[in-house]
C-alpha cells in the first residue's frame, strides 16, 4: 500500500506521456494537476491495489516454492542468481495472471485524461 502512494502517481504520469497525451514528464505533471488536481495523480489507485495484492501473493508463493524445490533437488542452499532466476519466473507468471487487471488500470488512467481533453 505504501509504495503505491508513490507508484500510482508515477504510473499516471508515465502512462499519459507514453500515450502521447503530454510531450514530456514535466508537461504531464503540470497538465494533470491543472485539469484534475491532486486527485488526478491517483486515478487507477483501486485497480492498482486489485493488481498488486494477487500479483504479490502469486509471485511470492511461486518464488518460495521454486526455491524450496530446487534446494531439495540439489540438496543445498541456492545461490543468489538461482534465487533471482526463481524470482524472475515467479514474476513472469504473476504478471501474466494479472495482466487483465493491469490493462484495466491503464485504461482508467488514460481514459480519464482523454475525457478531460475532450
């Protein structure tokens, strides 16, 4: 939750610049604040929370399970790179499973900005 208080406004700015709604980061910050106030930076907050919770549960569950299984298989503690590889696989699976929620979040962030322009 705490990190989302920083991540959601940053995602809002990034998504709007990438969608071509603003020319650069500074223009996006000024434009969002001018048209929507501080609330505009938190559009998509609920959708982000809906994505973050299942993502974290899936990622950490798979990561810990993969580390446990490999550790048992090789009868030793994993190296940092092996643990990192397990984390990468877990993150990829979690991302694939939560992509529909991420699309919803992005559409909320971009959609509200397009409505303000029109």
